[in-house]
């Protein structure tokens, strides 16, 4: 409960910005409307967003996380944030990740701060003016172009923070599950037909209501047999012998699940399901245009 309060009260802070900085970072990011995209999980229709921001890590050891600094007046969970959050890496930088590890900054005798770069923070820490604490909370916050939006705005909070004396915009998709203290990856299965083209929506092993849910996935290709009808496979249990054809290009994607429809579940319980559409793209475009997005949108 305390962790949830800490997260809701601090990470989502995006108002009362300091007088400086006033200029937004955009870099090589592309302004776009991120679309909701169709998928399946355990026979249930879902919708996700996709971000390919140069994520790093390995399947065995989990995903790398970058620090995000949250400024507080004291160590109380209910303390009001003092300023926007601070980050030191953006897409394209070494060490960047959409996954962030929260670090709480407490500044002695201060009720307002304006620390807009990591060097100033390090100076405060070295002088003993600021102290750092680590609550062990991982959050999913992809950095985006300042003019980017989500197809459905309520699917994720829009937050403004600081980066090297600039303003930076990111979407907040909330806390991300952890496995034995390390953020872990799950597979997302891309179904391909005999011509190598993508066939139907991708299949995910879990959704955001599952315990330990993670929005970070490694891509696996599954080869469907001749005559396969798109969207016939809606769960990994449908793959049968096709599981033996699974191959992985070692691509990590950030696909937060934002909608889960009622459907026929694997345990046989039947309720109403929403209709889904199917789409086909070439295999060469799947990695760089995963789920229909173009490569120019990302810094990989």
C-alpha cells in the first residue's frame, strides 16, 4: 500500500514546474500519435502500445533499468514532490531504458528545488545537502517527443521531467512487475505464414492484471503451417508442434497492455468478446516496424 501511494503521489507529478528549464528535448525523436494495437492473450483480445527505444538486457538476466530521481521534502511516503523528476539518459543514449528504477532525493532544509541536471544533483549529494534512497520500485515510462500523444489519452499519464537542463516528456504506464528482485522478460509470439509474412495479431502470455506482470517482451517468431487462417492462434497453447519452429531475433519491445476484452478463456468460461481485425506485413518489416510502427519512430 505504501509503495502504491509513493508511486501515485510522486512519479505522476507533472505540474508546478520550476521557472527553468523552459525548452523541451526532442533530439531525433519523432512526433506521432501512438496507436492502440490488437493482440491476444490466453484466447482473450487485448490492446497494447509499442515502444522500441533501444532497450537492452538479456532474457536470462532481465532488462536493464535506468535511474529516475524523485525529489521529496522528507522520507515520508505522503511528502509532496518538490520539483519534476530528473533523468540523465534519453533514447539513443548508452544506458537508456524505458524501464526506470526509482531513486528518492531528499534535500535538507529545502521546501523547493530546481535541480535540472545530474551534475547539480551529484554536487548536492557530495556536499551532504541531499541524500538518496532506493525503494526498489521499477516503473515503465518511455520518453517521447514533446508533441507525441497516445491514441487514448487515459491509457497512460503524460509527465514532464528534467533532462540536462531541458524539459523532457514521457508516458507513465505504472509500476512494472519484478521476479526475484530483477525485472524479467516474457515472450511475445509473432505468427508468420509459409511466405514469411506476419499473419494476424501477436500473442502475449499475460496481461496487466496478472501478478508480476511485465510490459517488456522479447520477440519470438512462430511459423504457422500452410493454410493457417490469421488469428486462429490466440494463445501459446494453440501452437502445438509449431512451438518447435520458434526463433528469436533478440529484439526487446515495450508493449504495455492497456485493454483486456471479455472473451472465451482457456478454462472454458464464455463471455462476450470484441471483434478483431487481421493484418499482414512482410517479415523484414516486423522487427523495425513491430506491430505496424515505422522504424523512423525509434532510436534503436
